[in-house]
């Protein structure tokens, strides 16, 4: 079942160095299948970074980005022995998340909200 959560991130600091975080709760383990980024300020610095994380683990990073868009996070698959697939194997899977997902903005301008992230979960 597809569920959607919207997260508004307010940033504080200075122009080009503003940052902030916001979280979305996840009811049960779910696959994070897509993220839509919608910047809310009129002039988005080209240095803006967005980091999506879960329980301290970075899932997806959009670096030096000033454009709205839809992104599809993927992470390296695990091997049958529990290790991570080698870089040359090109085996990727949709990340499974639980408890909460954090959306962080770095190096942006100051705004409330600066970014609205729409998270698409598959339960």
C-alpha cells in the first residue's frame, strides 16, 4: 500500500549557509520508493544540499541542487553473506526504513519553510 508523508523543513543561519531538519514518522518498516523536493524560496542557492536519512544512516543525498524534482533513492544490495555488493556489481535496491525519516537541508538560504519534501512509502 502506498502512503505519502509531507515534511516541511525550515532553515536558520545565513544566506547560502542556512540549514535545518525535519522528520516524518514511519508506522512500520516500509520501502522509501520516491522523494519529491519542492523548494519554497524564490532564490535557491546552487550550493543547496538535501540529505535523506533513517536512524543515522544516510539514504540519499542531492548535492549542489537548486531545482525541484522527483528522486528515486536506491542503495547497494546486501550479499547472501551480509556484506554490501561490490561497486562493479551494480545491484541496487529500494531502501527499507523504519521509525522515522529525516530530511536535512544544508547550505541553503533562510526560509520557513525552505523545502517541502514529499516522501512516498510502500508498506
